[in-house]
């Protein structure tokens, strides 16, 4: 039988990157007490009032079809949110989707043709390559350097641009590294995009999880407004990943053109979830503040334990819910270290290679377990690192 080319383009870009996570879940289901530090799933519940609103709306009959742009309540809430950042935002700048992933997929379909190029900082979120390949375009990695704290440098972006470049996919705060771009860095990056007529698609899902620095976005720069599209959701900010409620905000013409694409895919999100999302966006909740405090404290906890030993090198994040650690001094790259950590110590982390070549020597640790469990897991990482160094330093004749 014959299949469409998209199945070939995505053949190696699905769940394979999550192999360690899947194996950890299998071990846990079989009864092994695995400490899971893989995915970015908040360990706090959504605020009770949001759950109540979702249930209220459902029982009130808000279970019918919606429209392509989004329910009026959530569109108005998004206009209010983004008008604080740009005064000219209107409902024609908003499109609602079931989560950031769907928003990214649809946006890429609307911007790219086969063999176009999308510039992406490497390391990058694991699904970016797939959403780009879905359109027939090609991802072009731009190296993010550890010595620059993984902040995208305008000169590196400039070197990566070719005549086929169409889009810069930006992510700040950044997953997996937690890097938060400054306004001056974004201005320099934006200058490159203007000169080469590039769209900027900015994934801002971790916007509310920044550890003290100021949030900056190309969306807020009037000179970049005509070329910037923001995607985000309530998954991280309100600890509600399973509700799948996200959006894209961009220029009027872009949204008008993308609307039929969105309508062809799904024609609206669930009204009862939209009502909950509208409440989330218009009323004050302390969920993000609680998570911010937790994740920063836990990142410092991990860094403090690893620094005492010195083999594994943590990179303190500036935001988000992860910390990346250079494991190369153990003698293994991230993939092999993560595999042995799961097999021998029952701790599951993400290998850096799942996020691109530049992260090959790193692991990504999710900060979404309680402090004692995280400290235990980090101690097991130290134990494994010391065992590996011992293996590396032991002469071959000594093991015979």
C-alpha cells in the first residue's frame, strides 16, 4: 500500500525521543519505584475554582460546537492579556487551539512550503523538528552555547540564514535550558529577522515561570509586530496541561489567512474548557507564583548537591521547570548516562540528545517532584557519576 510523504518525514520524530520516559513508565507499572524526572508536568493541581468553572460550564450545556476563532469569552480574555503588552491588539489578532502543540503545527502549515527552512536554536524542544517537518520544510539548527548560557546570539543566527530561510522559531523562556532572552538580545535577533524578512514564531508557554529576570518578547516591539506570532497556553501557567487550551496571537492578515486552516483541522475548541480558560486569564491565581518558587528552589537544590561533588556540571536555569546538567566528565554522553541511571538507579531523566546535537553531553532534569525525592534522585546521579569515573580510571588488568 502507498502512504503520504508526511509519514516518512515524521517516522523518526514521534515518541522515539521519549524512549527513556516510556521505559520508566513501563518499569513503574511493573512495580519498580522509579523517580520520574522526565516530562514537564506540573506537580500542583489547577486552582479548584478553575475545575469548578469547567464542571459548571459543562453541566450548563457548554458542550456544543464552537467556532474556528475561539469562544467569545476566551478571545476577549486574550485580547485583554495581550493589549497590556501591545495597545492595538483586537480579536482579529487571536486564534484559539487545543494546546501550544496544535497552535505550532497549524502556524507552520500557514507559513511554510516544502523545502523552506526554519531556524531553531539548538538545543530545542523535542517536538519542534516534527511540527516543522510536517509542513515539508526543513529545520536548520542554530547552536546555543553553554558558555553563553544557551542564549541565542544574533551573529550565530545571521550565519545560519540562507535564501530558503522563512521562519525563526524562538522559545523564551527556553525548554530545555531555562534561558530567558533579554530585550536587547531580542532586539538584535529581530534586526536579523527584519533584514532577511523572516517570520518570528515565539513559543512563550513558560512566560510566567521566570526566576526574577524581566520577560521580553518580540511581540512587544512595534518594529517586529508585523512579523511576530506568539503561541502559548494555560498548561504551565495554570498547571493544566491535560485541558489542552492554547492560542496563537499575531498580525491581523496572518490570523485571517490561518483561520480557514484551523477550521479545516478542528473547527473550534471545547466551550466548557474555553470558559475555564477565560477565568484563568482574567482572575488572579497564585499557581504560577507557587510553581516559580518551587522550581527555582529545586533547581538550586540540584545544583548545590552536584556542585559538592563536581563531576556533573549543572547549568542554573533562569526560568521554566527544568535544569540541564553536563554529564560528560563521567565518561558518558547524555543518552548513555540516562540509560544507566534508569537501569541501575531507578531514576528517569531526559537525555540531551532528545533536544538536539548541542545537548548531546547533557541530561534534562524535571523539577516537578518534591524536594526530598529530588534530593534522593540527585544523590543517585552523583553515585552513578562516581562509579563511572571509577570504571574509567580502573586499569583493564585490575578487572581481570
